[in-house]
C-alpha cells in the first residue's frame, strides 16, 4: 500500500512504553540460549551483549519501558556502546511486529498500539496546533477477547483502548477538530492526554489530517479515495500481514462443535429425477480452445423454444453433481467429510448449494427447486409465485434490465462448513469458490450451445415456503442465469475478437428517421459555440420536428421533446455523477473545482442526492422564504434605487450578478462585511464552468482562490458547530454532520451561493429583455399587476435560464427504438422542451396571459432546482419594484442583437443596459 505522508510540527508526545507483543515470547533453544519466538519464526540474540539480552527479556515481564529507560539501563549494566545493539534489536523486533507500544500517564495505561504488518515501526506523530483531524473513514471499533479495539486497514495496527473516557475523544473526532477545540470540549480529560491520544491515533492512521480545503488527507490519494470501508477492511483481514488473527486451516472448533457434514439434510418436497447423460457427449461439441474463445455472457433467451429438462439435467450433471463422498478418517488425519465434484474446491469442502428458480423449462413446472447433488435430482421447495418473481426480477435488474431468465441458479453457502476449518479467510474462500463454479458453468453452457450469464449481485436472503434457511447458516452468495439463446439486441451482438464479455459493441442501433446533414452540422455548431446562435428557437423547432432524439456528431445524445425529457431525465439508468462532464468536455478545467462540483448534490445520484437534500430543503420551505421577503425587498431597493434617472444602468452587472448572492448570504447569515468577497468567489467559480482557455498561471490563481472560498465556508460551519443559532440555515446544516461529511457540507454551501447566481441572474436579464422586446406584453403587465406571477413563469418558459441538463447512462436502455449504452452522454435540451408544440400552444410566441403548465426551466425530476421558489420570489419582487417606481424602462442596447453569453448549460446575457425613468 502506498503511504500518505504528512508533515506535522508540535511538541513531542509522551514516549510510549515498549513491551513484547502478545504473540511473542522469550524461550530457550536446545542449548539454553534465549531467543524471541513467534508464530512462524524466531529472533535469536546471536552476538548481543548480555545487557541487551536482559533488557529485551525484561519486556516480556513488565508493563513496559520507554526507549530512554532501556538505553539508560543497558549503559549502566554494560557498556555505552551496548546501546547501539539495543537500538538494533528494537528495530529488528519492531519491523517484525513483535513489539507493543503503550501510552501510560501517572501509572495508568491509556491505550496500546500493536503493529501487525511486517516492516511497520511505531512512533507517535507530531501534531500541528493549527490543523484539524478527523476519525478515518476506515477506522472501526470492536470487542476482541474482552478488549475494546480500534483498527484501520490503512496501517494494520491494532489499538486497544484501556480507559472508558477515551471513547469520548473518538466520538468527538467524528467531525474535524483541532487539539485545542477537543480540549475545550472535553474539559473532564487532561489536555496532555488528549494531545497524546491524537498523536498516537495519527501515527496509527486511525485519524487523519484535514487540509485547508476541508478535505481529509486520505481522500486526496486517488487510489485510496476509491476504496470503500468494507472492501478495504475485508481485503486487509482476509490476507496475511495486516492483522494478528489466526489465518488458514486452524480448525478452531475441532472438539467443540461436530464437523458439519458434507451433505445437508434434504428438504421436503416433490422430487424430480434428472437424466444422467453420458460423460462423453453423443453430439460433436466444440474443442476447449473454441469454447474459451466463444464464451461470453448472453442475457436474452428464446421463450418460444425454451431450455429442456434434459438439457438442465445435463448441465447440472457436468457442473455440480457429487462424484464421490469420503467420510471422516482418523487414520488418514481426515477430520471432516469430503466430497468430489467436477469443479475444484479448497479443502474439498464443497460448501456451495444450488437452488434452481424455473420460469420456463420444457418438461419442468415453474417453481423453486433444490438441487440434490448426491442423487442428481431436483426437490421442489417453493411454489410461491411471489418468491419466484422476486428472484427473477432481481436477476433482471442485475443483468442491466435484460428480460427475466428461463433458469436462475442461486448459489448458497453453508458457512459453517468453512468457518469450522478456516479462520480469517472462510468467507473470502467461499467467494473464490463461487467464481470457480461460475467459470465452470460458463464453459459447460457454451459447449452445450446454451445462454449463460453470471450476475454481479443478488438477494442476500433466500425466502422459501416451508424450507426456511437460517441466514447465518446458509445464505445466497452467487447467481447465474441460463436459458436457450435468444436474439440479442442488434447493438449487443457478440464481438469475441474485441474481448467484449457482455457481447456489446459500441455502435447503437438507431432506427427510424436519420438527421439531415444540415441539422447535424447546425446542432454541432450550437453545442460548440452557442453564442453563434443568438436565436436558437429555429434549431429547437427543427430538432423537435425532425429528430427529437438526436445522435450528435460527437456521439452524445440530444433529447429535446417535453415528453421524452419528462420520461427519461430521472430514469434509474440515468446518472448525474459523470465525473463532472457536460457534453463531451469536463465542466471545469481545474481538478480542484471539479472535485467540489462532484461533492454537490446536483452532481450526486440517489440515494446520496436524497440524503444530502433532506438537510438542505428546510432553507427553501415557504415559511423560510416568506420570512426572508423583507430582506429581499430591501436588497432589491438598495440595488435599483441608484439606477433611477441614472444615465445608464446595467441590469446584469448592477443588479443581476450581486442580488442573488446577497440574498443567499442573507439567508445563510453571512456577515455583511464579507459579502463582497463572496461575490468575487462565486463569480470566479461560475466563470470556470465550461471555460477551457486558461493559462497555467491563471489556473493556479483560480485554484488558490477556490481553496480560500472553501476555507471560508469551513470556518463558518465550524463557528456554527461551536455556537449554533436558532432558525439558522448553517446551524441546521452543521447539525446534520452525522449524515453529511464536512466536504459535503462545504460543497452544498458553495452550491447554494453559486446555484442561484447564474440561474437568477439569467432569469432577471432574460425577463427584462423579453418585456422590452414585447412592449405590448409589458403594457398588459402595467395595466394588470396580478399577472406578475404568470409573467415570471412565461419568461422562464420562453427563455429558460437553464438551457441544458446532462446525464450519463449507468445501464443499457432501449427507448422508442433507440439503444442507449452505458457511459454514453445524454443531453436534455430543456429550452427546446419548453418550446414543444405538443405541450404548449403557439410555443414560439411570448404571451404573459398564457395558461400556465409545468415547464422545465428549473430542470425536472429528482434534480429539480431546490431554490426554484426563492428564484420566483426574487423575479416577482423585481418586477413589482420596477412597475411601482419606473414610468418607463428605456433600452440602451440594440434589442435585436442581445449580448448573449457563450455558456452552453445556461442561457443568459453578458450585459443589458437600460435607463430607468422614475415614475
């Protein structure tokens, strides 16, 4: 494992007391010479001075000595030069994980650290007084032989907690905390003890530093960031070298629990005898190399000519039957029953059982069967259609939405067979056995000309009518589909030469009308340079009329119709978590900005999106927005009042850009004196979206400022954690720190600030432009101010501030004769959906009296803009102020050639100069 290194500087922690590890002992060899023995080896004292031998021996019979005490003793009882031999022995024993280190203060042992990985040496870390630390996301506690143990697979060190009140420190470290803040919180614990605990836990990598951006240092390591807690822990604990637990065939329950038999008691049920084919098939089958080359997953079955009972029997006979049984034999040293089957298995344990769910099989009724491998027969164990359908539906989901299989094999493991013999590797070995059996099934099915497909996931528990399985004794561990080969979709035909296991090529079958070359070129131009299309309504109309599901020249998909958008944008196959890309490019050139974007709920799929949104939605409840209205009105008046009768007033620069951020700052309770730098930071962050023309020096400046932005948010959140306020958005967010990480909380605050900035700015500018371009509609509004809410909705529909929403495919999806493949980019043209004549009458006409229907200006589905209501209130309040205080709004720019920005995701103006003539 690659180490993550950090520099720390502070006064040294209390030196640990050293003693021999629990698994090491001082013994004598045949010549009565002492040595250190441990499972798997020994360390002799060859050539060591007697003073050193005595010092090391003393480590086995005491609570320990620190390094200086040992050196003083060795120098006093031997020679000064003996100290070098002592240090050599301590290093030798330490690198072999034969030493244990404990923190003792005032004679009380607080904690001890036992390195378990060869080559690791333990030294308390130096702390940085200005740094915050947090419990590693890989750390976990458990009870082990009566001790309270804290472990992490990052270091392979076992930490024993000896004082109950130290658990308070661990609990406090669930969120980032400096040593000083911990001391302030835990006044019942000596600050020196807290500092020492931090130093020991940091050295053991049970806690990790939080960098200036609020990011855990362990999450800055690209490979480590991709590991999940359970995966890394499982990996470390099922291989040797990372833990002290026994590993391998240690027979821990021999003489305590009888060895589980090779055959389980047969369940009750109707028996179906299976044919026993000849071991040499009658028909000519392909050779081994041909089978290996032709093997691939086949998910579609031919239900008009389903698999037969004879074929099913042949398949099971070749893959899973019991060929021989061997009983316990003390003479042979055989402690448990063994069996012999066609596929290899560690220790001949053969703990796997097969349950066969039949949907369609000639000669066999639909039901769930148990395969009796000894008698080569099926036993019907469940006739419930509900249970059967649950298994088949799950198989379909696991097979990326393929039709339900004709046959589903559920592999269960009789866990006790493995854990009776093996320690630390029983479940890992079972999973290897599952892989071996799946490999055998693939080859046999391919040789027989059948359709095999292993599944990557399935149910964790098997429900049966009357033959219930005990979850801890026998549960599902693998799933495999089988059937007669059916016609694969045109885009998923086998391509063995390219090694495509799923049999999927990268050329989707797009049936129906093809886009004209001119439409394809116009769309390409629009996506690459939207500023060259100041009035894209004509392109929207062509896409809607000619090809509402359009394959762009870059390979991405562009969906423009209202109904298709509504049906697909929140489809489970769609993902927003697409490495922060838009179209075919990243959203931001800076990887640091891309990192923050990826933490925002707008870039997270359910259930992560829902988990985060739950703690943010409270800020946008109607009561919260109504409470904010007086401040919104004051801020609007403050921004617009100077524009009355001024020679020039830029709606974008003087109103639109500052107002939404100021409103959000007010909502978040940010000090007014800090609003200007929040304006700068949000402007900087939004300017980076879809910007790829920056020099290295410019990018460095941007990255530095974004880090400052994140650090500011982090300080605000830390302040609210220490001093929470009632009815305060930031305090509510911090209160969710058990559900949200600090990175997530920081990113959501950044999202609230930037999310409203562009959306509301665009909405304000677009609305005023539309009303000036359509003076008849503006006059109607003057005459009837009750139309203000309707006007806001029509402006949002006609010139949507959010033009484009992007998704990527997680799973294959077929929709209206179009085959979408995993990894492909799907762009939903929301602005075109809002001009769809199938949903809006006269869609290209701006009419503020239009009967309102739901539109897509704020997105749709799961990722519908969380601040939509606040944006509407701001838009309506601005129109109300202008109608009240202005007798006219005089455009100073050419309304025929508005200054549209070149940002693809958003539709907005770079400036809109007007003269506000006071009433």
